C-alpha cells in the first residue's frame, strides 16, 4: 500500500483517498497499484456496498507524475493498467468527489464512475496533446459519448479547462456543492447508495453499461499509442520543457 493512498471503511462504504498534497496529488505507479488493490478488495467484500474516491489538498489530482512515468517499467501488467481495469470493472457503485482541479487521468477516470460530484472550485482539464501523449482510460470513446463530439474535441485536442458549472452543464458531472459542503455531501451520497438493494444496484449497473463492450478494445489501443508517445521525442521535449518551465519546441 502506498503511503499516499489511504483506505477507510465507514459502515458499508469504502473510502479511498489520494493524499499527496505536497506534490499536487500527482499519481505514481505505486499509488495506482494501491488504488487498484483497494478497489479489487472492496469489490470482493460482500459487506461493502459503495466505494468513494476523493482526495486531500487543493487539487483533486494533477494527473500522472511525469518523473515517475519516465522511469523504466517492470514486467507484467502496469499498475496504471490494473487501476483502469479496476475502475472499469468494479461492481459496487463507484462515486468520485472532486474537491479541486482535476487534470489528465483525474478527468478521464470520472468517465468510469457511476456518480461524480464536485466542489465549486473544481476544474477539469485533459492536456494530453499538450504534453506529447494521447487520451487514455477509454476517454477517446467515452468522452464523446458523455459530452458530445464537439465538447470532447475541444477538451482533448486543445486542453481546454472546464469549470465545475461547465462540467455540470455538459454532463461530465451530476452535482456541484459549495466547497465546504463537498466532503459531507459525498459521504451522505455514498451512504445513501450503500443502503440500496445490492442486487438491484448490480443489475442496474450492468444494464446501464451494456453498450460499453468496446471499451476494453479502445483502452488497449490507447495504451499502445500512449506507450509509443512516452518513448517519443515529442514527449521527452514536452516533459523537459515542463520541468524547465519553458514553452516546448516541436519539430
């Protein structure tokens, strides 16, 4: 378990919290692995009826830790792949509460949640093209389905940031609360969902997601393209420029 991921149980709700505020809650491979473990364990526990994912700090998450993602990978399934599989396949209701800016995978993971709520100062941004990579987590398929092709193009190709109210209006999230009320409202929602008839919830999720059979194939295509870009000169230049705090120069 990563020191930056905490897991707590509140009655029948499993609360998974990203807790690396000093690094803007940027996600490392260890953190992905810990979140995947928590989701898989919660899904196996018959006493858990809902999972709530949130974070501490000013940002929900700044996305992937670029230094960590530049390091060499071991053999076997990558932790980020396990995490994406976990959020795609989790059977219990999966709720995300976005407490601040949500960048990169912080936006794309929302597309796999059953309920997404946010605080008023939350923003949503997917700057993949800007840093020399491509959309991931099935977002090239799911985002157009969620918000329409025009908005998806604007978000994925230009890196446009959405405010909480814009995200609500286009259907990326379903509720916005005052920032000071978000934590309490998120727990209230999770507790409400956890008290629903469990089999009815499971079957409802299956029916709602029945048209998503193409997600796995799309995610695999994205991971190949994403991996190719991580090894590209474009990504190296974008990452170097980011750390040197300058504008990247692409040939």
